[in-house]
């Protein structure tokens, strides 16, 4: 019998301070998440300096809660893991400094993990991953199609050329007068509206796997501004449904294009936008109509946003490979695969 | 009592291990190091030089600002996490007080950290027989305002510490008789920080320990200008 591995993991790349204790990469003993949403709502988006300040306020409280809830002591731990990028440099640094300090103080191996890889591996809490698998990573910072050949072996097949999909939701949400973050409310409105505006589906004809949302965003904003100028009232739900319809067409088109050249048994959808109900339903129905023998895996809602549990999952793979870091680890704000 | 002290609130990085006034290890970097990269290896090396394990330390002392926001956060995060995880007492000392300790006995030391646009983080301290007594509170202040506050003091006895070349020009114009110690000649010294810390009360609530920024962020400042008020009851961060 293989002995259990316990990893204390840290995530602070944006506006969530999170600390988790993960067993064997797939069991959550604790996953504390302190969110700063209320603070950044004052400014309509994440303000990096404010985020960094909040992380310092929260960090030791989160460690304490994570250790307490998991009912473990430092002697029980096998390693400490931390997100070192991508993300906001000032925010990343707080998790990194705290993780390095705990590793140093208790003489534990340190693992530096990629935030994007963490998002993908949040699926390990749902089911056992079978290689190769495909991941559609959709969040406020990223829109990527990633082919995962073997544990921790990533190949980016497609990326966004401009805005991330979650960012586009926030921007059109602002135009609709929806508070940041807008994704959930736009998704709700889309559910009750009709796709009547026929917004452009960028790059769906192109034979590549890259995404673009800025054209869609501009078309949306122009439509609303034009209506404002002529004092015409547009149906918000129909606007939301039309926006979301275009987004889903783009995501679905590129995802199934990728699956044609890279067939897999599992499609993992991860990141904050993976919480989108419209996306969940649409992907499921597309797989059915295409009669694909493929599992569609969505992490539970709590693991779609930023959290340290997912870092514990990818860190387990690094732990098994003895991929350890030393105390000189620094933030890498633009880290990719 | 064995004290581990460090300061990353300005460009130099300094770490020291001091036992009952005796300096067991002292590191001071003049070249620009990346604090986030160097701080833990430097702490490790200092402890090694002092022939101690981190568990042997009785007190952790840190310069807690004002200074570079990111710089101060690095040292404060390491200090509070270390104190928290090893259950050790923690003392925060003003970064300006640490700089003031570089002054001369008998002088009024005025540490200034250039905050651009003729502003500074500054305070004033009287130095006498190893004590560094605060007389003008640390604050973010325009240089003109600082000169006003210092008008009551004997200019010949004033010693500006940690002066940037730009601030040196302003000072020479306004207070030509005051002494100026330039930034390069007044590196923060963690051994002196340890000595300042030994007489202070340890932090009561380590979780609540944060840097002394002395300035709101621009976003919060603008938000308040728009008429918003902090009512003190809103918790902006919540566990979910
Ligand atoms: Zn994320």
C-alpha cells in the first residue's frame, strides 16, 4: 500500500486568499477561501494594490482554518505547494512568501504550481483522469484549449487573441448595469431571453483553435449605445441571450474542432466560467447529438473559481515526480504552460 | 534572548540574528536584490552563521513600514507567517525608526523616504544613549509641510537620514544648516532593528498584523472622494 500524501497548498493569484489541505491529490480535507469580491465591487473590478493588502490581512487566518478543519499538524504534512503564476504579481507574492516561510519553518519540500494547471486538475476531485484528455479552460483571465497528454504534460492548442471570456462577460455586464462580477447574472438573464440580435461569431470559420471576443464585445456595446441614442429600450434578457449564444457558439466550435484532431475520452471544463449553466447544458447536448463516447467533466461550483484545493491536486503530480522548488521561488505573472 | 530581525521596506535587504545585544549574524545588501527571492535564503544563511535553528529564536522583529508597498509586504508576510507557524512573539518596528537609528547621538534624526512629487514618508526622532525616541509621528507629508513642522527645532541639530538626491536639493535650499545623510550612507541595519525591538511589546494579534502603509490606495482614495464613507462595519473579505 502506498502511503498517503498530505499537501498544504496556497493560492493567492488574484482576489481570493485560499489555503487547503489535500490528501493524495484527490481528497479535500479542507479548502478555505476568503474572497475579496465585496471590496473590489466598490471599484468595478479587481484593484491590484487593494488585493495585495487584503491577502496580507487574511493569510495566517486561512492557514489556521485550513489546518484546523483538516485536523492535521505540521508533522503530518508531506509538502507545501503554492501558485507562482500566472496572476497579479503583488497578490501572488503573498501566497509565495507565506508558503516558503511555512516550508522553511517546518523543513518541508516546496512545490511551485501553475495556476492554469491547477484549474484543469480541479477535475481530479470529480473523477479519475484518463490520459490523454482535453481541457477547456474558461475564466476571467483565460480562454484556452489544452491537450493533457500525461500527468502534468500540457499542450496549448488554442488561446484567446484578445479578451478572456470571463472578462467579456464583465465588460458587457457593466453596459447592462450589472455589478461586477457579471457572469452569473448574464447567464441567468440568458436563460430567460432569446438570441435575437445575431452578434458576430468571431473566427469560427477559421481553421485554427484560437478565440476572440473583442469583436463580439464591441458589437454588443455599439448596439446598446445606438439604442440609447435613439431612446429605444432593448430587452436585457434578449441581449444577454444573444451575447451568450455567440460566446457558446465560439467555444463549442473551437472545442469540437480540437476534439476532431485530438480524440479523447474525457473533456474537462474548468475555470470560473465553467460555472455557467448555459455552457454546461450546451456542451452536454452537443456531445449527445454528435454521439461522442466521451465524458464531460465539470468541477463542482466551489472549485470553478480560484481555490487552493486545485493547487493541491496538480502539486500531487509534481510531488510524485519529485519536482521540488527551493526558497528562491519568485512570482511569474505571465506564466503559461 | 535571541532575535531574528529583517527589513525589506526599501531597496536594501538586511537580516540579523542578535543575542542579548551581541550580533551573531548580520547581512546587508547594497546591490539591488529581489527581496522576494532573497529574503528566505538570507534568513537561512544568517541562522547558519549564528549556528542556530529557526526554532531557537525567541523573538521575530520586522520593519513594518512605511516604505515600498511590495517591499514592506514581503517582510511583514514572512514575519507574521513565521511567528504564527512557530508560535513565536513578533514585534513590528517603524521602518523610519530603523533609519533614524543610523543618526548620531544627541541629534534630531529626520528619516525621509522619497514618495515622489516632493512628498515623503517622514518622522522625527531624538537619539540619546541608544534610545530612538519619536517626537514627530511618522506620516506621508509634503516636504514643505515637513519643513514647517521642523521650524521649531534647532536647524543645526537636525540630521536628515536616508535622503534621495532630489530631496537633498530641497533640503539644502530650505534648511542649509541641517546635516544630510544620503540614502547610500544610511542603509537600514537589522542589528539595530533587533535592538529597537527588544524593548517593545510583542504584537497581540498576529493575524491582524499588517504593514503600516500610511497611505490609502489610489482606488480607495478616489472612492472616498466621491463621498463614500467607510462605516467600519463592512467586512470586505469573507470566507465562502
Ligand atoms: Zn483562476
